[in-house]
C-alpha cells in the first residue's frame, strides 16, 4: 500500500447527532476517515485504536463525560500521544476558554455556529492535505 492510499483518521465528538452529521458532511475528504462519538468515554476508547491526527469535540455534552473530561482522560494516559483537540462550543467563548488549559498549543477553540470554510481549512491544513477538487 502506498502512502497515498493511507487515510488519516479524524474523530468528531458531540452529543448532538445533527452537529455530527453537519461536520461529517462539511469535512468529508477522500484522504480522511471520519469517526464519531457521542461522549468522552466513547471517544477515549476510540482514540486508543484510531490514532487520529485531530479530535474535534464539543465542550459541553451529556452522557459519559464532556470535552474537558475527554482532554483529562487523554492527557493522563501515557499510551496515547498528545493529539491536537479543537473544541467547539455554543457557550460564550470566554466561559469556554476558562474551562480549558492555558498555554496548551494543542488545544484550540471555535464557537458555534461554526464557520465551516474556516473549519475545513484548519482540518485540512492540520492533516497536511489539499482541498478536494469541486
């Protein structure tokens, strides 16, 4: 298998199925494999097997843990490399920023409603891939 055929894994974590569907549609790319989880626990279990290049996670979620819990679980597990996480949130951005670690360059934050072109550019740039032809 050539390097060209290897897809990069992207994990999207949100408890809202509509948001997951919108993000999957917006971020679909021939060089990416997209995976979804509805809470921190499911995401944590997936990360160990997927080795994603990026995680996009809601900050606040119901179920088994929110985005801050996911970050804590990931950073405490020595078997998991430090994966960049882009948090998305519908809460006021300053309130969300207070919930995240200061100075961690692998943690980003974007507010909802999402600027999908900006998000696509960020994801594809992080993956090191080009925008697909229209």
